[in-house]
């Protein structure tokens, strides 16, 4: 079983797109931690958030849920990955506290349904083998998924539901961009997710995820296709994982591509689009890079007005996505800045430059 299939089924920290934003907010607020005024942290605490401890074991389990089957990382690489996970867990903890204050819950039946749906494509024996390899339990996996669902519900209530678009805003956008809806030739509205086999210097996705080898690129592209088949939103995956710095922040949206421009694209990409129907997603590999392409709509030549459903719906989606992205960033950054956070392990790393902190645990499976 591939690691991507297991991570998708297991509720790992990166199994929902919201945590790309959580990571961004953690970085944005990293310098805003307030001095702690409570009791000293326990020996196992890696961070303290408003008096609540995130313990070493919590981070270790999250790391084992997310780790890939590859050459074991060095101690420095492993600790670096754990620090990044801890940053995400700090903001997740803040958001879960807010969900509790708003009495947002995940009923057991809903959790079980989501858990079963996530692992339905993984044979039970293989799933258990992965749990054993990662030294985690089904209870660990369910708890990780429960926390993810709580954060998702909170942001749907506090952000998504408030990103409303009015008819006047749609009309204003159309009037200011009318030329965009006048097609001198047939045009294809496309969105893309790009995965490359090399390190990207201008990476601009929300999670910071970057495939750096051909093997990682294949695995990542397969994971994304599986997530799409499982019902994930294309725009969310593009913002979180696409390695194209220009289109990732726009949810992969490329706008309308004239057929003359499309005909100049590499043949595999061109043919996959021309043979597709609106709403279809296709995956194309060219020279080791992978493009996952969504054909949003196909438009004949001519001027479109607001009575055209695809025009109105497209404008509404664009404006809503913009509002939602802004509101999420503001909400998460504000939540992080209001919290009292002490990152215990980060301080220990800074206090011992050139060496690893003595609290650094051994890798799983070592005696």
C-alpha cells in the first residue's frame, strides 16, 4: 500500500486542506508568543498553548502518521519536520479550543463514517500492517481525524459561511472585465495542479509541500488524484499542493485559454483537454513533471453576458474564493496572535546550536 493512500485514509495532519492555512498562520504568528506566566512546563511538553501542553508523544504520533516510506531521515531532518508539525499543531490546538467555546462537536457516528470512508480503498490487513509499522493505533488515527474535522467545521462556520457574494458585486466584476467574456475564438476554461520532480525555488502553495525527486512526484500526483476521486475540492488541493507559483494561490485557475493557444501546448496536454468534457479531470505526465488538469467549461466564440450561467457562476466562484482566502488568513493569523504560546522544543534547539537537544527521542523501532 502506498504511503499516500494510508495518509489519506488515516486522518494525518495533512489530510485536509485547512492545515495548509494553519501552517501559514503558525509561521505568521511565530514571533508573537507572549511570555508564559503559568507553572513551568512538564518534562514531556514540547509546547504550551494557553496553559494546555502539546507533549512530545503527540508530535511523535503526528510524525509517524505523516512519514513516508523512504530512507530514514537524519536526526536533524527529523527534528526539522517535527518542528514544522508542531507549528501546525499549535494553531490546531488554538482552533479546537475556539470550536469548544462555540460548542462545535463531531458526533461519533459522523467520525466513524468519515473514518470508514477514508480507508475503504485499503485492504484491512494492509491497513493494520501500516498501523504496526508506524507504531500507532486506530484510536490514534481516529483522534487525529476528529481534530481535523473539528477545525474544518469551525472554519466553515466562522469563515466559509461569511464569504458571501452579492449580485451587485458580480455585476461590478462583469462590467469591469467585460472584455474577458468576449471570445474571438473557441476557448477552454482550465485549472491545473502541477507537480515537478525537482525542488521549486518559488514555491507558493499553502502547505509548503514540494516533491523533489521523480519518485516523490509520482507518489504526490497519485495521492492528489486519489483525493480528487474521494471528493476533495480541486481548488483546495491546488492551493495546498500545486507547485506552480502563479496559479496555486488562485486555486489552480488558468482562466480561458483560446483554442489557438491550446493547440501550441505539448500534444499529450492538448489532446487530454480537447477530448475531455466540462467537469472532467485528467492527469498528464511530461518529462517527469505531472499536470492534473480540470476542464471547467468550454465556450464558443462570441460575447457572453450575465445571463449566461457559466459566466455568472464563474464570477461568483472567483469572488467567493477571494473573500474566503482573505477571511481565512485574517481569522487564523488573529487567532494565533491572541494566544499565549511557548514553543519549548524550539527554544531548546536555539539554546544548543550545532547539537541536538537532549530531549530528542529515538527514531521509532530503535532500541
